[in-house]
C-alpha cells in the first residue's frame, strides 16, 4: 500500500520570517494528518523553516543541491550544509531548473547519485513540454528523464526516491492534466521503473502529480490508481489552500 505524499514547492516565494510563521502554522494544523507532508522553501528560508517544524510531521526539502562535497562552487549549497540544519530531502530536476538553468538529464543524474550517496531523500521531477506532447514525444521524453536521471541508482536506493510527474504545460498555468492523462503517464513511468528496478520497487514507487493542483481538483487526481501524491506549487503557499489539499 503506497502512502499518499503531499509536497509543497514554494519556489522563489516567501521571505524567511513569512516562511517560518507559515511553517509553524502548517506544522500545528497537520498534527493528525494521515499523509506524508513535505515543504520545500527557498534556500535562505531553510534554517528558519527547519527550526519551525522541528518535532512535527512536516519534512523540509531543499529545491536543489550541488553534486560536490565542498569547494569552489560559488552560489551553491552542499548536502552537508543541508544536513547540518536538519534538511534531508531535496527536489531535483524541476522543469524550471531544466528550462531556465540548462539542467540536462546527465547533470541531474550526477546530483541524484551524489545526494543519495550522501543519505538524502530525493524528489526527481520529470515531465514533457506541450510541444513534446503534441509532437508525440511524451514516452521518449519520460524514458530519457527516468533512465538517464536514475542511471546507477540501486533498487535499494529507490526507497529514497520519489518521482514527481509534472507536465510543463500544466505548471502555473491553471491547466491541469485530466486525471486520465495524468494516470496514464504515471502508469508509463511505473512501467519504466519496473523495467529498470523490478516489480517490487515499481509497486512501492511513490509517483506524485504536479501542475496546477488545487483544493478543487486534488480529490479526483488522487483517486487515480497510479497517482500517489502531489507536488504543489502556487496552492502550497497559503494554509487555506494547502491544508484542504493535505486533507483531501
Ligand atoms: P503549480 O502548482 O503552481 O502549477 O506548480 C507546480 C510545480 O511546479 C510544483 O513543483
């Protein structure tokens, strides 16, 4: 039985004082939640948010991490820095990083391997653009993102990997994939995981959906067989939107 996993990617929103206040309220409001909950504030908010949710059910993730231990990498953040402030999760390969910062599957794979080897749990984002979907490239894009992104990962390490399927055309646009479209992409991803890591890993694999998830559409998405959670952007920024999603 796969446990529902609801995550909020705050992207470049909220200043540290706002983020800590909201995180504290969220931690208090989710004391009895049945689902796994994660929030990913921007780097500068991580220490305050990690402190604010200490002892609660809320897991804190970074939105990115470097693939080296330490050294001359200006502007970067290491796994050791995250772990030192109690952050053990990280989102990797988000489409905004692929799109605006040129991150390739090969580069993302280096970070995946490094983060896993350093004891972090990762949330690997995959998903196609509208052009790719309309050009019939959905399966090729997802196959490359999964096969290259997870190259060298062991079946045992997959217990620390969540996949987030986020069709790029549905992110921040208000357009959600239909539950049928999302479920069929998730089923395809589960098939790729089975081919690469075997049936048991595939059956246990948590695959979140992301892209304009809101209180009004979350129930029908989560009811789909292969959708095991959500990675929420805009609607994770306020308690009145995010809480109904968590309690869906
Ligand atoms: P929105 O929920 O704002 O569409 O963002 C989704 C997303 O990119 C989460 O990582």
